[in-house]
């Protein structure tokens, strides 16, 4: 995939790849912009810790799929 404003892959990152995923890996959303939303587009799990619910995204690769850029941007526009 060509590098663009919608995609880049940082294979030099010490955490690359941070999720199990085949194919192109988009590092643009290294920190997921949907993390604070309970109704995010990904597939997080939740766990209880010290009386708080914590969102766990370790098995979610939704923001790293290059084809999901437009859906994420639309989600963020709708949830401002």
C-alpha cells in the first residue's frame, strides 16, 4: 500500500506489530482515537479491576486495518 495521509506502517517501532494481524498494518492510529467511546467500531473486551471497568483492546486490530480509515473518521465526526 502506498504511504498517504491515511496510512503508514512503522516497522522500526519497538512494539511493531502491536496486534496479531495479517496484511498491511496501519500505524496511523497507534493510539486508538475511539478508545474513550464505549460504542467504538472495534471489538474490545472489558474487565473489572479495583471496582472499575477497564476497556481492553489487545485483541482488537480494527484501527490498524487500512480499509477502516474512512469509517473511523466518520465515527469521530458523529461523536464530537
